[in-house]
């Protein structure tokens, strides 16, 4: 009985660490800069008060089933997860999702590379290309350290990012409180935009954030269903709160902010607080790092066992030292994302994110909402039966 009780205890630090990985993945270039927040929420006026929470609630339900399925099947690599979750249609979905994963991986990582290079260029005068190479090297080093490092890194970075962005939001909302309150009180929507478009963006935004690979890659530290629930709840609260506050903040700078590539930086400069400016630069770089490292680690985990490596001789260095496979996969992924990042941040956010969103809506969101409950329930019944049998055997 004591053993069963211990199995149902919640390790809150582990739950927060996994939720922090979700936030760290979410809070990349577009979010911390404010670009994607404006594009999906703020430019639609008062709806910015409710749509972010709706998107994060939808995403949290999807991740709840993803965390739970990964825990129940002890499957934390992307390919293995697809094969089990989408069975008996896993071959079709595996092929399509692999293609989508490879194509769209450049969106979050490329945006982080482009954003990081832009920060180094505008703040320190580092040439864009050199800055991109420096950021690439930092991302590579952080991504190869493994799941525990990624979880701890995301935990620390989440705290730094949250404190900084909330400080900016508090001061910024206070500065433009009149305009913000007027938009919310009178339910104003910016000219040329509609409530319908804002509502559709709930699904598109949740979908382009629904990259399962980074989420399940760190789910191994979640030990029971209570921890799955706690992790999903924490993730929803943290992400919805931060996203809503930032979306509401940027209402104060409408309509000029709609075409501004660096909206939050504009807010910070207007606040005229040098210390906050430097904290924001650090938080911005931290946001890029947290997003890129989780995605790149997931890519390494997914492709380190690719069939190509298995065809090599046993004496080959890739078979003698399997960890080198991960390093090579991460490095090649970074080169690919670096090339994409040379096109700049705005095209990635304005075009790449929406294309990714519509694709993942049908490939990830809808299947997890339909298949997830049924599959997880069947596995939970099996898990409960196993626990009961173990308890009966222990009693004798």
C-alpha cells in the first residue's frame, strides 16, 4: 500500500521542469520580441484578452495526452512515439510527420538563430553572419548535453524570462494604460481585422506550437498520472498568463506596432530604463537558447538511430561511439536552420509559422484530441491492472 502511495506522489520540481521546457520552447524569437504576439493577437484588438488563454488551453489538452501516452508507453523518441500513437496508420503518419518535422524544424530554430544574430548586430555591432555563427555554436553546445541539462536549463531560463517580461509588461501597461483600457472596455478591433480571424488564430497558433518531439523528449521524468496533470496545468497557466500579458501590453502601441519587427524592444526603449534594457537583451537571448536547445535535442534523439547508421560496420566510429551520431544530427540540423535564418526573422514568423500551424492542426492537434483519450484510457486500465496484481502478490 505504501508503495502504491509513493507511486502517486507528485514531484513538483520535475513537473515544473517539464512545463518549463514547454514554456522555453514557446517563448522563442517571435514571442520574446513580440512579433508573433502582435501577428496572432494584439493586432486584433480586445480579443487579445481571451484568445491567448484559449490557445494555450487547447495546446495543454494535446500535451496532456502526449505526456501521458509517452509515460505509459515509455516512449520518448519522436519516431517511436509516432509508430505507437498513430498505429495502425503509423506508416502513413510517420512519413508525413517526418517530412513536416524536417521542413518546419527551421521555423523555431531558424527564428531563434535569426533573432539572436539580430540582437548581437543591433546591440553589440556584431556583423549579422558572424552573429549567426556564434549563436549556432552556442545552440550546438547546449543541445548536446542531454535531457537533464535541457530541463534544468529551461527551468532557470523560464524564471529569468518571466521576471523580465513581466517587469516590462507592468511598466508598459502602466505607461499606456489609457489606450489599453479603452480598447478593452469598448471591445475595439483594429481596422481591417475581425473577431472571426482572431478566433481562427487560436487553432493556428496552438497548432504551430504543437511540436510533440521536444515535449516527449523530456517526459521521462514524469512518473505518474498526477504528475502528468500537474505538468499540463502548470504549462497552461505559465504560457497563457505570459502570452496574455504580452498581448495586452502591446495593445498600447497600436496601430504602429503592427508592422514593427521589434515591438517589445520599442516598448523597452520608450520606458527609458537602461537596466531593464540589458535584462531584456539577456532574456531575449535566453528565450532563443531555450527554444533552440529543446528542438535540437529532440532532433538528435529522433535521428540518432536512423537506418543509415545501422548500415555502417561495427568498427565505424558511429557504432563505436553512438553519441557522435547525435552530435552529427544536431550539427547538420543547425547548418540547415542557419541557412534558413539568413533570410531574416520576419519571413519565418509571418509565413513559416502559419504554414506550420495549418499543417500541424490536421497532423497533431486533431488526432491527439480524437485518438489520445481512447489510447491513454486503454493503457491506464492495463497499468491499473498491473499495479493491482503487484499489490496482491506483495500482500502474500
